[in-house]
């Protein structure tokens, strides 16, 4: 059963990375008052996954994106919806700063990941993180 929800549109015009940091921090502070996280690093893990999913949506897709966070019984679901049907690709991370770490990090931190195609096009990627 859900006890807290955040739905946050991500605009390409209004600094999506900043708004994708601030809104989740406020949400997680409220979530921590409702139920303390399972471990000390839970908040940071959720924020890292939010940052990675939002960055990928902004970098690799056109059009609007949206962030959805939900506090569940044992986890926080982090979901990002974007307009691209293209699925994330696991690639060898670059040691030269060219990236490739995001999907690897998400898969390492999340207890569950699912990707749902959207009927109007695009997809929603959800990662559940322990809370």
C-alpha cells in the first residue's frame, strides 16, 4: 500500500536536472518522517537513481518526460516516463569520462526494474530501491 507519491513533470526548458533533484529531496524527507529508511544510504541511492534516469531521459529522448516516486511497503519506486521507445542499453563503462555507468549503477542498486511501453509511444522505466 502506498503512503506517499510524487508526480513531477520534467521540462526541457526549466532545468530538469535541478527540479529532478529538489522535488525528490522534499519527497524523501517526507517519506523518512512516515517511515525511516532501511539503511543509512537509502536516500542517496534513490537520489542517484533519480539523477541517472532523468539524465538519460533528457539526453536520449525528445519531448516531455515525467518523474514518479512512490513510497511502498519496503521500497521507493522511481519511475521516469519519456517519449522514446528505445530501451536502455548496458554498455561497457568508459574509464575516460565518456559515460556508460548509469544503467550499470541502476541495475546494481535496484531490487526490481521493469520497463513498460506506453500505448501512445515511449516507455516508463521503474526501479524499486530498498527503503
